[in-house]
C-alpha cells in the first residue's frame, strides 16, 4: 500500500503528474524526484520538459546521487552501505558513458540519426552527437498525421538513412511506404 511506503522515488520532469496527484491524495510519504538538477530539454513547441533524461548516462549519475541522498535521509544507519553501492554504480555508469562515446566513433557522422515514433532520444542525441527525430514529440497514443509521416519520410530520403527499425507499438504499415 502506498501509505506504508517510507519513500517514493519518481523520475520527475512532469512524467508522473497523475501518479503524484494520486499519491498526495492517499499519503504524506516523502516524494523525491530523481531528475532534480537535470538541465531539461524542452518538448518542441511546448514549455514542458522532455522527461527522458535517463537516456543520457551523465544525467543518470544525477539520478543516482539524488536517490542516495534520499535513502540516507530516511535510513541514516545504512549510509555507508548506500555510499558504497552508489560509488560502485557511478563508476559503472562512467565506464558506460565512455563505452557509448567510443562506440559512436565507429558510426559515420552522417549516419548518426535516430528516428522513432516518439522523439524520446533527445537527451541521448545531445549527449552522444545524434540527430533525433520523431513522428511526434511525446507519447501521442495516436497514429501520426500525414504531415508528420511525410516529414519523417523526407528526412529518411534526404539523409539516405541506411537502416530503419520499428517499435513494437507502432503500426508497421508505415515502414512499407
């Protein structure tokens, strides 16, 4: 039950507004936003932040530090345990960040393009030098409009994107055009 929890850790950046509203109706449990301190990338055409900051490993380190701070606040007796695990995990994340950077160097710059239905990879793109595009900006549980699809088709043709993969949640007929 929500009221039995000692702590809720949410992403933040507007991702869980409905969950947060529900939580506040049933409990006074402390809520921590793991993304606190992230420099948000705005959703195109809106004042709202894109919530997908965890796709940049450097921001994941911020998440981990925020979670560590929250845990030692509610459980200071285990601070050393949390610190040890936090340090180990951050070292792994630093290595992952470098692995991604090294791997990206194997991809020709002209091919560093990620196209998805939802343009959710902006943080990754900004961190690792990829152009990112989406049929829509954020969680549109609709099919793309003809204009949105046409824009993506034009990008694929103009930039001669060598490979396309489709998400399992998107109608594959768009790939056949």
